């Protein structure tokens, strides 16, 4: 895979954004988008992708292995958001489990000497994107992902 990917950490108030290098080896935090409306959020994310010459998106899904099957979870909310986001972009979207990335992001924020009240969403997006890039390098993930028709 050659080209930059945009990593996204979906949140209720903010969207963390990260970007990879063009070779798909490393990810770095980019920005935090304060949520306004779905249309404005999608437009902003697509504009960021255009500015970064990105070839696709990687979005974290907060899977909770302990969640009961009959309960609507945050992961369900993010999956619905992804479905709607797909309608707004021509770029392919891959997903990755982001279980416990917020804890890891908090640790990185401490190391970077960020203030406790500063958002960590961009760091979480970096972790999400880096985990996907690492999985690709090990051959356990591909981009773009196969379409639903291929399953």
C-alpha cells in the first residue's frame, strides 16, 4: 500500500484524527475536530483527507467483548456513523478494534506532558491507525478491505 491513511477516533464530543506517512509505516497525531453536525464533521474529515493526499480512512470501533448481545453499545453507534460516513466519501474505509486505546492515549499524553484537561482523541486516533499499519505489515490486515459482497 502506498499512500497516506487517515486514522479516526470517533467520540461523542470530538473526533481524533491521525495521519500515516506515505509508506504506511508510522502514524502521527494530526488534530481534534470538535463535533458540530454530521454533515459538517464529514466535510471536515474529507477536507483533511484531501489536504493530506490520503488514500483512505481507518476508523476505530470500540468493541467490548463483555457487552451483552442484546444491548446497544458504543460500537453499534460507531458502526452506524461509519455507514453514514461512507455515503459522504469516495475513499475506502477500514475498521479496527480500539478496545482500551483511551487508556494508552492517556499514558502517551502524560509522557508528552499534556495538561490533564487537554483532549487525547488525536492520540487515540494515532494508536488506532498505528495498530492497523502494524497489522498490515504483519500481513493480518489489508487495505482497502474486501467489500461486503466478497464475504
